[in-house]
C-alpha cells in the first residue's frame, strides 16, 4: 500500500493524445532513432550468424578435414564478433543520445 501514494495506479487521461504530442515534439529525432534501430538489428544479425559460421566450420572443415575452411570460419566468426560489438555499442550510444536530446527539449 505504501507505493499507491506515489501515483503508480493512476490512469492517464487521453493517453493517445499524449503519445501524439510526444511524437510531434520528437519529429526531428526520427532519423537518429531509426539509426539506433538499424544498429540494434545489425548487432542481433551478427550475433545470430555466429552459430551458423561455427556449424560451417565444423561441417566443412573438421569433418571433411579441410583446415582452410576451419580458418575461414574462425576469421568470419571473429569478424562477426567485432561487428556485433561495434553495432551494439553504437546502438546504445544512439538510443542514449536520442533520449537525452528529447528530455532536454522537454525541459527547455
């Protein structure tokens, strides 16, 4: 019961109009926000491709006895790891930047 006094159970009147107004205020932040989404998608894609590269290395390299296939798969995995790390960092930076710019606009 002690949390109820802070308004956690209050309903927002006109929630749709509030969302529309917030969207209007942040109209010029759409491109940076889409960039953040694109970076998050790239990071997720790179992370999901990792097991496929490992499977390729095992199937084409270890089972077939081809060391170059194993080396190529290892290099591709390292490349995917670097892409995933960079894209995740960029996404975090972009989301934080967009959020801070929006909040600064609301305060000024």
